[in-house]
C-alpha cells in the first residue's frame, strides 16, 4: 500500500465482523426507511457517534489515542455497489504526544464501496466495505525531535475499511438511535514507508456510526433512514 500525504488520524471505520455463525448467501437490496420500503439509490453518509479510539504498540508499551469523530460519504445503488466520495476526520491525539488537526481526506477516486446483505444470527444484518488505499498521518515530538508517522487502514489482507451494518430495528445495534448503524471493532492500522523509525508499529481501532441517505437527492441533507434486506 502506497502512502499519500494526508493528515488524518483515526480508527474508523473499518474492520472485519465478529462472526458467531456463517452469513447466509443472499442478494442485497438497500431500501428507504423499512424492510418494505422502496429501493434506495443515491448519496449516503456514515457519521461516527462519540470519540474514535485506537491503540498501537511503541517500544513494547501500548499507546492509546482518540479522535473527535469522523464522517464518510459516498454513493450506493439498490444492489449495494457504490463509491467513497469524501471523508473527514476530527482532531486526534495519543497518549505519547502525537496529534493531527481536523482534516478532509482527499484523492479518493480509487476507493470503491459495496454494501452487502450478510446477516449473522444474534449480530449484524450486513457489511459496508470500502476498498482502496487510505492513509493518515500523525505528528508529535518525543525523544528530542518531531516524529512523523504514516499509517494505512487494512481489513485482513485487503487495503481499506469494513463496517458491520445493523438495521434500525436490530436489537444488537451498537447505539440506541432509531437508525441504520455501522460498527467497526478491529480496524487494523498498518505503519507505512515514510514513517520515522521510532513510530509505533501496527495497531487496532474501533468506532460506531449512524448511516443515512438523502430524502431530496444531491442536497447534502442526510435525513433518509435506510434499511438493508435480501
């Protein structure tokens, strides 16, 4: 994965699901509002709720960090295919003095998305995968000099992010809100070339988020509740 010069930091979204049973093979339909609503096609936004948390290992010690929040935006068809078109991450800080300001992620044309209906008994209803090269940068002074650390997101062996998706009436959804929701519990952060030699090594992160579409297309007002079915 090739690092880009992007000043972002977070553990967001993006991770493999906790699977209690294998997901059943099924088609995918993104719908408006309910399980019987009309198919949805258009823009979507995933906004995290509460701080993003992450941790990395430095000289054998665990370094923890938080970010003020994150937002992903993209497009989706009723069958679940789409793209990531924008991403914003709030200010981040770590327990060893690294930080980054609020930042817009740029240069995203290579990042495609896919919503998939893949229910797990007692868990999620589906997944949102964002495939592509996403990198972020943390900077801070320690051991006598300013260090720059560059990381990328990875799910398994694939560059990118992955969320578990929960319908608005799923009792296992991570937040109490009446909305479609996303959850990432094991985001992998991979240290990339261009990092200072003393930068913390690979780590993990987690986040929970709300996902919505637009009632009126292309207005930037994300007020349409969504529902994922077969």
